[in-house]
């Protein structure tokens, strides 16, 4: 028996709270169910012919991927197959947050009469692709939505078996900016981001770009498991100009640009089933990935404070629920996109009036005033929630007797 407290190293939480993760997943489900009731969203079984019926979520365990699966299942009544690669918990050893999230999702979905299968596998592998295809064929249905939300530091090429590693580096010249110690609440000035060298860019594109997304659709189309009109969406980020050097114009940004180009290729592939492929450019949020990027933490804390005052702040679940209801599944069936063919759900983040406020605040932030200038508590809560800590409705004074139990 033990009390579980967060263990944080360099803005990375290395443990998870089983009950907290499960409760956070349940809280998201409850919120989505409330939106369904509020907006009158009907499932296919309730007569909504436009609603997704069978959804595949690649990278389903946390963040935007988890929110996508929850929205598909609990707002639109879809049966879902999810894929993520997580460390499984045992009675004495904890698992990754995503393992607990998946376990809770499956339990609630099945108890609600929804089909739900989660594969704890490497989504980059052809073995995983075949497992998913076999499962959906066993169900006797086809996918009408595929969400691609994978983020990993490594990827093994299925053909060559070469392991590639992604890096977070700038391109061309050194970049220096402030970072945020999220838990400590301190400002770390002049953090230097390294410059990409050698094969850094190509390797990062190999891992985080769209090659694997495209490979998934070669397999899914060849297996004839895509429904007529199937949509697919992958997630990207652009952000404000102040972060472009470290993100949009850095190694990760090059990978995201490749993802956007691959969307056009996949869109052509999907014409075989009258389908379509999209990249959704989403808002910057505190995630397991973004929390370790210099300058991003300070910027997001500033943005959150401003948007909460404006009433325009959204987390993962709010972003994805709006993506589904106001972009992917509109009343007239049309998907609104920008001049590059991308869905823009970052529209509220990048409003000129919002960014003008950010530009005014960012240069004024110091160690002495950081707690007042940014939404430090909000950023910290989001960061801890990812790993099941500081979740509303959880009694953290209770000792955990079984690290694999969620209820």
C-alpha cells in the first residue's frame, strides 16, 4: 500500500496515479455526454446518417487522440478501435497514464453498449496494421473515420528495420528563449535550443512526418476496410510567430509540413471510396510533448490567462468536440478549410486581438511577476492532470493497494 505522489524531472512526470487517470478520462466522457445532450447530437443508430459509425484512432491514449476517441464514441455513438503503445501496470508496478486511460475508456464504452478494442502495439509496425484489419473484419464493418494522432521519439521503418529518432532542434541558427519550470513555477531564462545537424531533419521527418499515415492507408485500402465517404484527419500545429523558430520552422515543424503534404496524397488515394483526408491545425496545449519545449510553456501560460479572460480558452476535449461538430460533421456536410486545405481549429488562439495581447505581455514577464502575468496554476493543473494528479474528484490521501486497478 502506498500514497502516490507526482515525480517530476525536467518538466516530465515519470509516474502516474491509476485512480486519477481513470477519473480524468471519466470527467472527459461526462463532459462530452453533456455536449451531446445540449446540442442534440444523434448517433447513426438514432437516425443520424452523417455520424461516424466505426472509428480507428491511432495514438488513442492521451491528449487529442484520447479526446477524439471519446468524442467519436460518446457524442456520436461510434464503435472504436484504438492503438497506442503503453507500459502495462501490474499489482505492484505502475503503468503509463495512457494504459490507465485506455482501460477506463474500454470499460465505460463497453458498459454503454459500444464496441471497443484497444491494441497495445507499435502503431508504426505492419503487424499492428494487420491486427487492426483482422479485428474490423471480424466486426463485419468498415471504418468511416480514421484519426491519426501519433507522437513518438522513435520509429522503426517496417521495410528496412532501421530505427529513426526525432529531435526537437532549430534550423540554421541558435535559438534562445525562456522556459517554464511548470511545477516549481520558476522562469528559466535564456534556454538555448540546439541547431539541427547531419540527418536530424530527415530523421525527424521520418518519425513525425506523414510517411506512416500514408502507409496505413495503403494497407486499409488494399484490405477493403474503408467505408464509402471515409474521412481521415491528422493533427498539426502552427502557433504564433514567436514560437516558429523552435517549432514551425524547426525540425518538428518540417515533419508537420511533410504531414500536410502527405494529406494531399492520401486524399487522392481515398477518391477510390469517395473519401477525404485532412490535417487539422489545433491549438497549443499542455501535453506530454509540449511541456518539454522551451518558450512554449511560458507562451501557453500567457495565452491561457488571456483566453480565459476572453472566454475563448479550450482544452483537448473542447477543441476536438468543436472539430467534430463544426468542421468534420457539419449540417451541410461541407468541411471548412483554409487556402491550403487545412482545417483550422486554432482560429481562436491566433485571433489578431488575442495575439496582440500576448505580444504585449510576453516581454514583461519576469521571475518576480510570473505568477500574476501567466496562468501558472492552470498550466500546472493541466500538466499534472495528464498523469492523473490534481484531478477533480479524487481523494489522493487514499493509499493504492493495486497499481493495475482503476476503480
